[in-house]
């Protein structure tokens, strides 16, 4: 998988509230040119990220991050706001296993300045299309600490399904933390897309640019 060749052009409807344009964010793999902005934005987002994740806080840490992003088993993306190219967040797929699994783990975070603006919701939809089409994955898994309501809200809104509770699953900040396991399969993603299309088609008042939430969870047998 050559990330430089990833093209994320899309015709998706922008879901950021109050925005008339069709797309508000685009996804690109992190590059050396992003170093200064990314590190500055991650440093400024420390309070939002703690205690859930820790991100590069120095140029050295960013260099290591960039190195990891280039591994065959990872697919890292930065979400850029289209109007000014500002980095608004990141979404990273890691530990991709091919063969009979075709699966990866997803992690993400917003830039504090832009948090709550709907950018991550839209970026997640682009990410899901990328994962289930270009990357040909079959399953994406997100592990979320039970108290991380913002992350749970985002996963749920984008159609991930709750699969179960994993006690003492990940060591974060020096302690083994419980996590909830949320996942989406390609079939689930298609079902979510179908639902959203049907809802849009059956309600002409849902205009392009208007945001809506997946209200039904679809079980794919
Ligand atoms: C999780 C995270 C990426 C969400 O980003 P975001 O910028 O809030 O995403 P969006 O703006 O697209 O979505 C905002 C929506 O989430 C909801 N939300 C955000 N934070 C919330 C919270 N603490 N509790 C409940 N809902 C929350 C908002 O109500 C909003 O929904 P609404 O507009 O329908 O009311 C961000 O909170 C973050 O970076 N958290 C720290 C890092 C992290 O936890 N990463 C994931 C580890 S598993």
C-alpha cells in the first residue's frame, strides 16, 4: 500500500453544520511539511487528549510518528479543513492484518481549537470509505475507555457497533485501562450508507450540507 498514491477525492455531502459546500475536510497522509503545524496543534490539544491518547509533542516525536505512518501495516491520515488547509484532526488505522482477517485498529483525535465543529464526523466518513474501498479492509475496530463520551458519541454516530467490554485492555498513562470494543464491518458500513441515502431521499428537507445522525443500528447476519 503506497500512501502517497491514496486519493481521497469524493462526492460526499459535507456534514459540518451551517456549511453549504459539499465537502469541508479532506484526508491526506502526514508528510514532513506538516511537522510544525501538527506538533503545534497537538501541543495545544494536550488538555483535550489527556487522559485518552498521547500525541507527538516535539519534532523528534513527529519524525517517529511519520516513520510509523509509512509502515505497510499502518494507514495514517490528517484531516485538513478545505477552506484554509488547517489541520483539524487525525485518523489512524494501525496493525492492519491481511489474509483472512483484513482488519485494522482505528484511532483518532480532534485539534482542540476545532473540536465539536463536526469536522471529525465528516473526516470519519471519508476514512470509512477509504478503509472499505481503497484499502479493501473488512473490519475496523476502535477501543474506547468507558468514560470517553466524546469518542463513543463519534463512533456511534458514524455507525460503529458496540461489541463488548474488555477489562484492563490497554496500558495508558501507566495503568491498564478498561475499554469498550466498537467495530464496523464493510457490510455494516454499506448498510449505514444505505440508511443515510434512504433517509435523505425520503426527506427532501434534509438538504445537502445538513447533518444527520444514524438513528438505527443495523445488524448484518
Ligand atoms: C473524540 C473526538 C475526536 C471527537 O471530536 P469532535 O471534534 O468532538 O467531533 P465532531 O465535532 O465531529 O462531533 C461532535 C459531536 O460529538 C459530541 N460530543 C463531543 N464531545 C462529547 C462529550 N464529551 N460527551 C458527549 N458528546 C460529545 C457533540 O455533542 C457533537 O454531537 P452533536 O453536534 O450531534 O451534539 C474529540 O473529542 C477528541 O479528540 N477527544 C480526545 C481524543 C480521543 O478521545 N480520541 C479517541 C480515543 S478512543
